[in-house]
C-alpha cells in the first residue's frame, strides 16, 4: 500500500495485515508517499508488514522503528542468522521462498526455528509482484511446522480453489497484483467480492 485514502478503504474490509514495500526497485515502493502518522491511524487489529529485499539488519530495524512495523517480510536471499536477529528484536518474521518447478521444500528447514511464517511466492527476477501463480500442487509436498502464507498471482476467481486447500496449514493470503488498478492501489470492489466469497 502507498495511497492513504486507499489504505483506509482496505482497512475497512477487516483485513489482518497490510504490507508496505521498502524495496526501491519495486513499483510499489512507498518511498515518501507515506508517513508514520498515516500508518498509526490504522486499526490496532491490522498488523503492519514491512517488505524488504536483501537489506541490512540496521536498515530494517531503523525502518521498523520509523514506521512502527509489527512484521518484517524478507523477500530476498536473507540468511537464517539475519532472521534470528530480527526475531530477537520482537518482530514477527515472514520469510519468502521463490517457487518454480525446481523448488526444493528442504530449503525451508534452516529457517524453521528463526521465523514465524513461511511465505511461498512465484519465482521472478523482480522478487515478486508478477501476478503469476506457481503450481499449487507443491503445497502438498511442502512439509513444515510453520504456518504458510500463500502468495503469487492470487486473483478474484480463486476463492473456491483456495477454500479447497483448507486441509493445509495456510495462515494467510497475499492479495496483491491482481487486485490492483495500478501498483499499490487496490480495487476495493474486487477485494470485497473475493473476501465475501472466501468467508462464505
């Protein structure tokens, strides 16, 4: 998210998390579009997620303090050691793994003791935001004790298929590219319809 009025409209949908991109190469990079006071206006029930790609520990912790972030989503090649340090700073950690046909679920193992959730996203050169799905059959083969966050090309037509995955340990859905009118600007009608169908 990066547009204050759109943030308010999305917050009214009763979501659990709201993401803010701190990766300068992303078209959703929030840069100077938002200030802490705007994030502070969000309901306390919404966790503020800062998304970082191959950033330093110092920079992540500084931005977490600057914006009052609750969750850090690491979307690059971050090490388990970095995850451990950030978690020790009382931050919830989402660690993203890029999935393609060559994805090895065993790559998750070194992170299981130092993160809170495992996020699976479609592998791209741009570290996400492609609007493309990976093969969800991989979810059945991904054995981990950590709850999963499903990302990568989820669209308005996917609610029924996602409900069929309720036997898996899926904690949350990352709704992004295919619910946007432009990068960072969510389409409220599409989100509302999807959430109503998902929760029905």
